[in-house]
């Protein structure tokens, strides 16, 4: 509700300002740019012919564009420069009131031009319509891209550090494990030697030793092995 009230108030202020500028521009236009240049020369305005042409065109075109809300910021900048020139070279030193030739009217129109330069033309106008259209188009494009990214069958982007493999895939198997400065084969890569059941390995107890230990624990004399017959 507050935004709608603001838009309506801004529209009224912009249209009224545009009508005032258009009226002054048409007055200069129908009076003749040459006559306006001579009047500016009598007022002491520098480059009177250029100043008369600039004021006539900017006030006419700028006022018309303000009414329709087209290129509002650009027109507001040109109109603001026009009003600053009018205050500086014509109305300055005559007070404030317009009845004494003061800067009342150009000051008010310049302040409104500054407001339009800062805020634009509002939503109700050609600029607002074009801006809303472009914004909706951008939002629609962003929504379509998001839907396409999450659509079924969409391929997720691959990480940049993964190299695609074509043909038969091969999986590298590490053959060594690095520990500190030394390397040793992995357990899965160590050669396996089958253990012989009756082989006596250093530091291990064989079956005969186990029988002697059992005899000592049970207080029975250990069985004597018959020496081999040498005769």
C-alpha cells in the first residue's frame, strides 16, 4: 500500500514538473531561438546563442520525456544544468521570490530535477515498464537454468582434478608403502613361503622337545631314544 502511494505521488510530481518545463521550452521555441539569444545577451549570459538553443531544446524535449517517464535520469541531469545556469547568470542577486526576478522557480525546478536524477522516474513510466520487463526476463532465465541443472538425467559437472578414462578402466594398485625414508612391500605383495610341518626353525620347539617337557612336568623319566644300530 505504501509503495503504491509513493508511486502515484512520484508520478504526479514528475508529470507536473515535465509540464512546467515543456511550457517554458515551447514558449522559447515559438518566440524564436534567435530572439531568445538576443535576450540572453542583454542579460549578460555567456555564449547567448548556444545557451538559448540549449535551454529551448532541453526544456522542450526534457519536459516531454519527464511526462512519459523515458530516460528520466539523463533528462533530469540536463535540466538540472540548465536551471543552475539560469540561477547563476540570470536570477542570482535578485532575491528569492519570482516577483522580483529571484531564483524561486528555477531553484524549485532544479531541486525536482536533482530528485529525479537520484531516484529515477519511478515504476509508473516507460523506464519502469522496461526495467520490470528486463528484470522478469532475467528472473525467468535464472529459474530455467536452475530447473535445467536439477532436471532428471542432467549430468553433474565432474571435478576438475579427475581425468576421464576411455576404454577399459585400469585401477592402479600401490605396490609399496612409504614410511619415512624407507619403503617396504605391502602385505598383499609379500611373497609367501609354505611352511614345512616337520622343519625345525631356529628359536622354535619341535615335537621331541615338547615330549621331554611333558615328561619333566609329570615327573616321569623322559623316553630314551634308541640309538640307531650301527653294527
